[in-house]
């Protein structure tokens, strides 16, 4: 059965949107950064994040994800992302769009 939430669903959704518009799917300069309360560590495991995306820093869990090229044009991009990922808003201590320093594309 195909998963209905998690990293793979997030990635596939935005790649499908970009291919429909004949665009590259990912913005090269921004990432979505989610800081998750450690109480929800077990909840994140089932969402299949890679070790590259999920880090434990200063006793907090941080998820860093690529964002679609047109994230700034989308209404409620952050909320849609949380929905696709299966992350509840109450799990978060912070959500931001940051400049990327990542060389993985």
C-alpha cells in the first residue's frame, strides 16, 4: 500500500507539480527547517526521513527539506508541507525557511 504521509509523499507531490508545469522541482537557495520537540521522536521515525534530512541538535530534532521552486507563490506552503509530511503543528517548536548550504540536489 502506498504511504499517505511522510517524506516520500512530500517529495513526490512537489515533483509531480513541477513536472506538470515543465519546471525543475526544487529551489536551490532555500530549505524548509522544522524543529520538532523531542517528545515526538518516535512519531518522526515512521515518516522515513533520511539521515541527511533529520538531525538531533542541542537536544532538539531538526528536519531540513528541499522546497519547491515556487514555494513563495503557494498559499499556506508550510501548512501544506506539514500535511504531506504527516507532522502535527503541535509537534513543532519552530518552522522557518532558511538559506541552504547543502550541496545535495
